[in-house]
């Protein structure tokens, strides 16, 4: 036991950075495999939960490819649970110096079983579209938490203060709110479309054609606000924010392009799946932008002192 405790990091090192990235990538991949389950009509490939069948924890050969896909998604969830436990253990010795990392790993770790329970309820409710939608919401929240974990692992510890003009911070927070609306309307749109996860699964009863147009409104508002963030970060030379804002803009361009193509080609499953993963990347990039609005007070103070010295000289 003492050896295990001694092995745990007492500072942020390469091991912690690796586990943070594995955690984030795993959550995004889980969104992709969840989309694969839905888009291949494998949502009831394992017809019960927590077992795959009434008599078996794992899928059986008789269940075919649908059982394999659904069970594979469950296995990935279990693996992410192990990663969550490992991440939490690795910051235990850092909990006093880095309470931010402690709480991020704790909340994200608790989100894993919550995600599994909601996924189980979606199976037990025979893929009720609102329960399935809630499952996606939990996944997006976990992507955001894991993104925050990655960003803060690289951040300088200590008090943080706003490092951007007030108007810029306001636009960034407004953009994040519109991004949330975009994702939520996208969930409703998918819940009304043809990809239910099973041939007999219910739909939410909303008009998919109308929802596609409604979904486009916050998407284009997000795009416009992001352009303001990119241009504004250029003007004020806000390097971290500018980099993350560019990532956000790139994801949105791809997402809009895929959305337009899928809407005009009859919603092919592969494009819907790509669109879902881009939604996860959108949440990740937006989270990074919001976190970059603040900088360590000590670093920012040193930067201001240096600027004053230059002016005085």
C-alpha cells in the first residue's frame, strides 16, 4: 500500500497529462460508439440491462452484429470507468495543492455511473427518445468536464483573474449558452428523425423538417459569435483564447458543412454519426475557450509589470 501511495504523483507530471488526454478522447469516442449503436439499429442489441440478456452478461453469437455493437459500447463505458478511477487516484496526493483537479475528477467520475444508469434506462424504456436524448446530454457534460481536466492539468495553479476585456468575456459566455441550445435542439431533431436505434423504437412526434430549420438558427448564431471571438482575440493578442477560438471555428465549419450535406442527402447514417461526434468536439472547444478567459493572477501581474517597464523605457 505504501508503495502504491509513493507511486502516485505529488505534482502534475507526464502520467497525469496522459491519463487526462485518454479520459477526454475516450469520452468523445464513446459518443461515436453510441452513435454507431443508434445508427445501426443496435440500440436493443442487448435487450436488457445491466446484463446483456436475462441469462448472460455478455452478448451471445445468436444476437449477431447488433448484440456485438451494443455490448462493445457497454465495454467502452466500463473501461472509461476504470480510467475515471485511475484519474481520481492519481490526483489524491495533489488534492490540497490542486483542488480544481480533485473536484473535476470526482464529478466526472460520478458522472460515469450516472451515464451508465441513464443508458440502462434507455434500454429498459425501449429507446424512449427523451431518455436517449438525456443520455447524450450526460455524455456532452462529461466531455466538457474532461476537457476542463485537460486544460487545467496544463494550467499554472493558483488564483485566476479575468485576462480579457469584459465585452469579450460576455460574448464568450453568450456563445457558450447558444452552443448549449444548439446541441439541445439537435438532440430533439435527431429524436424526431429516422435513426431511432431500433426499427420499433418510438419517435418524439415532432416534425423533423421544421426542427432541422429551427436547429440551424442557433447554429448560425453560434458561428457568427465565434467569428467575433476570433477577430477580437486577434486584435487583443489573446494567445490562448485565440487558439481555442480558432479550434471552435474550425469545428463549426465542419459541423455546418456536414449538417447541410446530411439534410440534403436524406440523413445518411454515417454523416449523422460524424455530426454527433462534432457536437462533442464543439462542446470541448467551447469549454476550452471559456476556461481561457482567465489566467493565473501571478502570471498576469508579471506580464503587466513587464509592459509598464517597456512603456517607461
